[in-house]
């Protein structure tokens, strides 16, 4: 069975002459939490933007449920079932929590009331603070709001770019638990993270990108146990040259 999200040999960057992503392949299925890790400059966040339509790929395919959406506008990709939570500027600070959540339902206004009720039931903290300006929230609470906004569109696939960046260890752990629960609830989640070892501990599978290419992939536990990966994220260097490998090979 093909994956719900299938990214095949995608290439692109911020300018036609600058290919940050040089042929990345990723996949995520229903109920899976898949983490993408790699050193700074590996192309992780750029890959997510290419998938979400914020950047136009020069080559490759992005399929959601078998339909190729590569190169389409972000709104069209969202309607195809993709939600995206960027690392920065992912909430509207001057708006209330309720107004932020309503922004997440732009394409289906008639469903706003029903989905607000669902969001408040799922995230009691947001219900308690619904009339409060979003800028008053803590860092962890802002990320919960950003995720809740994305879920208002009822995506089949959820992309998360560095969701725990800048959070305290406690807030990061709570957010990882929330993301794990979202995936288990039936959404395909693809997450880019620098908090590598903790993100791998809650994930099903993982990809490691190096220099805009797939370097290694496999079950998250095997990737976390790979000695070269541990050295990489402890400031060391890998002994092998980049190439598309599978954990355990």
C-alpha cells in the first residue's frame, strides 16, 4: 500500500540557481509520526516548504493520497489535506485564541462552530483562554495553539517545522506527547526537529538528511541507536560518506 504522503526525489530551493534540496524522498502513512533530522543546512525545513507549496520544486513529486500536488499553490495543497505549522510566525499575536482558531477554518467557514467546540474539548487550556490575546501565551502554549489551528482544517497530513525550538525541556516533552497522540489518532505526521534524540523516542520512523539528500532512514529506534547518528548530534562527525542508506545496513 502506498503512503498517504509520498515525496519522491524532490529538488528545489529559494532561487532557481540554488538547489538546497537535491533529491529528497520521504513518506508518511496514516497514524505514523515520522521525524526528519540532520545537521544545520541539510535542507530539512526547505523540504517541508517544498512539500507545502511555499516553495516551488524544480523536480520531483509530492503525492497526497495518490494525487500529485507538487508545484500547486499552498491553498490547493491545503485543500488536498495538508496542514503546515511553520517554526516562526505561526500564530497571530494580536488576535484572541478564538480568532486564531477561526483563521484555521478559512476554507470551511460553515464548520467553524463545530470545530471550535472540538478544539476546546481537546485543548482545555485554549478554552480557558479563548478571549485572551495569543501574544500573552507561553512558548509551549503558543505551539499548542499553532497545532490546534492546523487541525481546524482537519488535515490528513500534518507537517511540523521545529515545533520544540526555544521551548523548555518540560514544554518540549509535553508537546512531543501531544504530537504523538495526534499521529496515533489517525493523521500522518512529518516533523522536522533539531531535538533529535527525544523526537526519535516518540517517532515511528526517521529520515536523516545531509547536504540536501537522504543519508539514512529506518525505524526511529534503529536510527537513534546508530553510532554515527549519535556522534553527529553530539558534535562529532560521521565516518561514512553521505549516501542513501537504511539503518542497520
